[in-house]
């Protein structure tokens, strides 16, 4: 029986993208390579990293050289910049000025911080900006963002959310952010939580849920369950609800009912009368 090359060359690219997206959201965020890769080290020169598709003009060599080669140093710098910010506008400026995340020099046009109500009772945290977000400078404004907005409107949550991500620059090719990239951006995210003072966190997608909650399970296991999120210093503690990312729902429409159930759970808990203190 001969090998049919037409099967190899005429596959449905959309079906393949949907399958890869399914496994990514399910928690399979790595693949086998010829040699092991330590993604936490992040010591390679950014000049050797590929520029993302449609991701803008690469940074000049002198800008690339400014990227902190040591993860601990970068995180320390992020903590200092975040702590110095006194409001969301200053925090956004601090993020834009931060050079410690390599994504800034991998083709991203700009830093993408947030949109929504500055004192919202709900903070939605996604994984990172995509192409439309990179172009417009706001999170969740592409196809996935439009679906999210429709779902929020249906659940009467439109004017009750603040939306951001675990990283603030578009990963090349819209890949999943590496843990080290999320770690250096985490001080800014935590500072945003402290400023907005939401009552609840909603973690959209596996990359966001695993990074924020420090858990290893995939999103299909985590979604729909309430967890306690604690700040690094222990001063803040909030209920957090992982749910499916809207981009996943576009690829797997049958999963929308599960995400909708998560939003209804959130809305019910948000509007539940608070018990008087005794």
C-alpha cells in the first residue's frame, strides 16, 4: 500500500489549529524537543529569538542589550516599579518603561495593560495580548474579546469588570507566555489587584489560572471551581474562579455552556447579599 502524499499536504489547517488550541487549554503547553529547554533560565540573548508574525518592527540592538539577563534581577526591578506607582495610570507607565520582560523586544508594538472599570468588583485576567490587542493597545479586543463582551453583557457584568493579562506584551505568534515571562510581570499584576480592589478574580484560560494560582492542573480540571488567591506578601486574599478562555470557545463552541455556567456562578455570588458581621 503506497503512501498518499495528498493526505499529508491537503490537511485542514483550521482543524489542526483547533486541535492544538484544545490541548493547550487542557494544560498540554509543552512539546518534546530534541534537547531539553529550561524556560525559567531566560538567559539567551533576545536577538536570537524569532520575531512574531505580524508583530511590528524588531527593537534595535542597543535596546535588546538592555534586557535583564537575570530573572531575579528583573523581578526585583518589577517590584520596585510597581510599588512606586500610586495609581493605575502610573502603573501603566511603569509597565511601558519596564525592560525586564523579553517579550517587549520580540516584535510587540506596545505594552497592553487594561480596560474596564478602575474600581470594578470583578477582575478578569487572561494570558497575554494577541495581534488585535497589540495593534489597539487594549486587552481582549479581537474576536475572543468580542465574544467575552457578549457573554459579560448577557450575564449583566459589562460595567462591573476590569480586564488585564498575566503578561503585557504580545508573545510571538500568539504563543502561550512562558512561566518566566509571567513571573516578571506578576508584580505589576499584583499591584493592579491591590489598586482595583476587586471582590473576585476570574482567570481566563489555563495559562492564566496556572500562573496566578500556582497550580499544575489543566483548565478543564480547574474551571468552575473556586480557589483562594493570596498576594505574595499575604496581605490580600480573594476568591478566584478559573474559566475557559474565549479563544478556546471560538475553536470549541460546544464548550460555551461550561463557560456560561461559570459566569452565572460568578454573577450569583457577586449579587448575593453579604452576611452581616457578628
